[in-house]
């Protein structure tokens, strides 16, 4: 069994434990996100679905599947980019901090990291002191990955 199969089996068991079902199409969309090296939009997933599975899937179906997967904490929506990534902690059985996303502005690579609850609590307090209310603790930070930074430095040297 390869790593993808193990992740999908774990996700399937996770859903089953919560009274939900990871249908074949849901598995295919989740597999596409897991195998992707970058965040994907619903329309990217539609194209990938047709390429990988030889089947057209309506946009509404993809959005419903993504909503389900997000509700089961198997994928995350990157609000600024309106794209989705598979949760990097699908196979973990322990609690994690609040997920945060580092997004390379050059290649769109996404890395999920966690920030401690105490850091988020401090941020929330600062937000409230400024007269605002935190709606979502998810942060999406625009970055440049090491690979793109190295390539940019090489290009600048020429």
C-alpha cells in the first residue's frame, strides 16, 4: 500500500467515525489535492479530474465535495487565493495548533504550519484592543519559497 492509499484509508475511517461517507468522487478530489504540489481552484480540480479519471465533473459537484472535505477537516480553503489544499495532518491522531499557510507568490507552493493557541490568543487580544473582532484565526502569508528565492538570486546575478 502506498502513502496515498494510507492517507485515503485514514480519511475514509475518519469520516466513517463521524457518520460521514467518503464517496468515490470525494476520494478522487481529495487524492488530486494530496498529490498536487500547489493549491488548486475548483476549476483546476475539474481539469485535473477529467485528465486523471477521464470524466467530466460539474463545478457545483466539485464545490459541494470541497465543502464536505473542508467540513471534515481534510482540506483547507485559502480564502485570499480562493484555492484549496489537502490538510497536511490527515493521518495524525492528535490535536494540532491553529493551521497557518505560507504561500509562495511565485510558484504557488503552499506549506501548512501551526501556531500555538497562545499566539492566536495574543493576536486576538490585540485585534480586540484595536476595536475589531477576529472572524477566523487562519492566516495566509505571502512568501517566497527557498527554491524560487534561489532561482531569483541566480537570475539577478546574470
